[in-house]
C-alpha cells in the first residue's frame, strides 16, 4: 500500500475545510498545505480553520517557522532551499523537480518528486518521470503530479513510497467520493 498524502487545493474555496474534515473522518491522512501565492496572513487564516487533529498531522509547504508556531507535524521546502543544520523536531520534506535535486536532497522524511505525470491542476507541468524507477533513492520518494488511483500499480513497480494526490480529488465538484475511491483502491490493491 502506498503512503497517501493529500495536497490542499491550489486555490482557496469556500467549504474546503469542511471537505477536509469529512475526508479525514473516513480515511485519516497526512495533509500537505500547499497554496501557491498565499501570504503569511492567508496561511494563518487557513491553518486556524483546520481542526486540531488535522493540523497536528499537517505539513506546511513554504515555512518552517509557521509550521512550528502552529504545532504542525512538519514542513516542506524546495530541495534547493532545505538545510538540515538547525535542530528540528518536525518532519522535513524536500520538493524536487529533477532527479539531480532528488539525488542531492538531504536525508529527509520524504522527497516529493514533481511532476511525475502530467499535472491535473497545472496544465504547464508536464510529466518528466513516468517510467523512471526511484529505487536508488531508497524508500522516501513520493510521486506528485497527475497521480490518481489508476497509477498506483505503476508507482509501486517504480518503487515509490507514496503518492501525493491533488487534482484527482479537487477537480471534482464533490471531492469526498473521489478521495474515498482513491483510498479504497489503495487498500484493495495492497501495494
């Protein structure tokens, strides 16, 4: 079974927090809060809107300090900006856009490789890693970009530890059935 991560919708919309709570009740998950272009104030408002249980398991993309201040589980930064010199109790994730960045990324809790397939939420992000095995990078690589339940078998064969899901959920008017379908498929496959 793949470790499933749910990325927030790249755009803010009314009802997102309620959808997240419904999804979490059925299939608990690690939420990665990634909102390109959000200001610090917008991030604060979004994080305060999450219930405490989800927030305690969430990973914030972009700010280690804010992740610590809000008691989140961890933070994610581009691999080129991630330094591990300062002590930290939070989980650390590296966002990698090339195999070179993945190779150079420090030892972290997870390395998110993007875009593996053509992205559902960013039409300009064309898949660069379809068919590329990540076995040489150990069991820390998470596939992102164009990932849905139909790709789970392929990701397992390519030795990914996890899958970061975004557009396969948020591109639906009602994301709850999409998330439920993805989680059931992951459990049924037994990968």
